[in-house]
C-alpha cells in the first residue's frame, strides 16, 4: 500500500500557495497548464496525421525530453511517429510499449537517457491530451528505478517498485477537497507535485535533470521549466543534432 502523509502534502501545498501569492497568483499557473493542454489537444486531435513539425511543437513543452528525443522521432518519420502516438492515445499501446518501439543507440548510458526521455514524452502525451483520464507519470513524479521523485516527498515510509498513480492522484484530490477546493484539481495535483520535486532538487542540488534545470535560479523558474510551461524565445529549444544520440 502506498502510504502518503497529509502533513507533507500540507507543507508542499502551502509552499506552492506562498510562491503563487508572491508572484502571478495561483490561477496564472493553472492557466499555463490549461494552455499547454489546449496545445496538446489541438495537435493530437488527429494523432495518425502528426508531422515532424507538430512533433517538435509538442516536444518543445516537455522539458525532460526536448533536448534529447527529436533525432529518434525524426528517424521514425512522420508516419512511424504518428502511428505510435495514435496507438498510445487509442489505448492499443502503453508508455512502456511506446518506449520499446523506438530505436536507441547501443551505448548503455545514451540508451538509458533516451529511453527515459521517451518515457516522459509518452507520459505527457497522455496526460496533456486528457488530464482527467491520465495522471502525470513522468520520472520526476516517480522513478521506480531509483524509488525517487515528487511522490517520495509525500511518503511517510520507503517505497520501491511501481506506483498506482491513479490512487495517488485520488489521494491528492481528497486533500484538495479538505481545503474546500473542487475545481481544476488535476492541475493543482501537477503543481503540488512539481513544488515537492523542486524542493527536493534544491535541497539536493543535483538530480537527473541536469545543468539546464540548475541554471534556473528561482523556485518559480524551476517549477515552470519542470512542467514545460516556461516561455521560450523565438528559437526552438528542441535539440535536433544527430550527435544527441551517439
């Protein structure tokens, strides 16, 4: 059984509310996630016909994948990529099956990093296409390989292996209801989890997200970057060089 701690939730929720109150306000963060959802919903309305430009637009807003994954998608071509996405969104495939269908370099470290990026991209495709049906299952929410992530910061005991993400999300919804919050609980769950991970990352001053995340100096910047709602410049931040996969 997954043991989550209401006091730990209250701590991270309070920290997020304080961050929001000191900045643009809670609703502004919710609107950023809603805008990302609209982007995904529009791009994935016909998943069997996504071209590489559409793939890049989606990848742009997935922080943990945008600097790694495009060469693998490009190698599939539009038809191969869109077919895999259609199967994923249609329920004929899973996140793991999506990852298995890509072609990785043989070098172990590169394989591991790229598969992790593929996992996060597939998880965000599901979540941001239909956030009420699919909890966010990126590695920063829970990484079963290292038994770490945002959910670990809400646990009152050690936990190894898989996580029931639907049960965890239901638990978070119950905590919001206790606060009298009934609307947009799916986005608030993302925001509290992101706040918990940012707190962990800042305490550890390290982690799997790399120097690009560390360069973000404030919790607000890191929160936005983690959720892929950081506003970029006019140039794409998706790395396309084939050297990425070698």
